[in-house]
C-alpha cells in the first residue's frame, strides 16, 4: 500500500469534489431528474447514484488500496477487512432539498484512517461554497466556488462565545429528538440560549466551524452524514461528538460546538 501525505489526500478529496459538483449541478433542477424511493422510504435521485459511481471509480484508480463506504452502494465486497484507509462518501447530503430545487445540499467526502476521520470536504455548489480540513492542516472555506476567483479561500475558526445565554444553536429534527427520549432536554436547552434556528443538513455544522453558530446537532445519523464534518469542525477549533459525548461518527448522533460550550451542552442533554 502506498503511503500518502494528508495534504495529498486532501488535494485528492478536493479533486473528487470537483467531479461531484460537475455531475450534481448538471442534474440540479433538471426536468428529467429520476427520483425513486429506497427501502428506508428516503428519496434517491439518479444524480446521487451517478456521483457516487464516479467517485468510487476515481478512488479505485488513484487509491487502489483504499476501501470505500458510500450511502448508495454501501461498503464494497471485501472492503471491511481492508478499511485501514476508508473513503466515506455521501454523494448528495440533503437529497430531499436537491429534488425540490432547494440549494442547501452538498457532497460529503472523508478519509478515515483506522476509523478516525482525518480529511473532510463539504462541497455545496448550488451555494457556491466549499469547506475542507485535514488533521493538522487547518479548516478553510471558499465562498466563490465556480467563479473566476474560485481559488480564493480563507481560514475559518469557531466563535469564542462562552455563555449559553449568548449562543445561537441549530438542533435539527424534533421528531428524532422525541423518538430518542430527549425532547424535554432539548426544549430546556433552547430556553437557555440566545437564538434557535434549524438550517438543516450539513450547513449548521459548517456554520459552527465558521463561528456563525455555537451549537449544532441531531439524531438518527449515519457515518456518511458525519465523517466529512468532523475534521473541518475540529480543525476550526471546535468539538464534535455524539449526543452522549462519544468521539467519532459511529454512534448515530452528533453534537458540534465551539468547544467552549461542549461540556455544558452534553450535560444539558444527558
């Protein structure tokens, strides 16, 4: 197996995002977009499948020793045994928005080494924005994606808000919190903070990384929903765990904060 630097892996992930953006934007708001329903009753479009197929092929060509875990096609046969380096892909996070023509959606690309996400790219071409980060490399945003100045990026950092009373939060999916038996705790937390909004999908986590929000979280998540978010939030100075405070994207829920408020948020939701 070839040893790659994290910088090389991050550059490759951004190249994958370029490929994904070209495919997804070509089909976005297309009148002949094909949408079907998966067994879990969530929608999937031909664009979801096309993006993941293209990224899998590119990874097989450039990172032949790496395994792949994707939303649409799962873990390839035999890959579970060779997952030291695993690319984790959500081809279109926010498919329900995508199929309705709402521009809040993104391709999520992560590299996990021994189960720990170390590279993350979140590319939202309909918003003209891409975020990325890698362990020890910092976190960045490009808000001119697709423009003539598309190479411009700025480093991002979480906010320094240190009191819940001054915090802005986005905690998504009331029904999911209710199903987890956490709705009373959630409502109590919302009464302690300055402002509550639900921006949805990957966006509020990136807002935490940019210092625009202090807290974001939700239940009923899959690994591919979270893996790409983690290096970006962490490299921006934030903290990302499950609602129970467990590290990594493997526990079905997420809480991302600016770090200063994390312990208090976890305690409030316990």
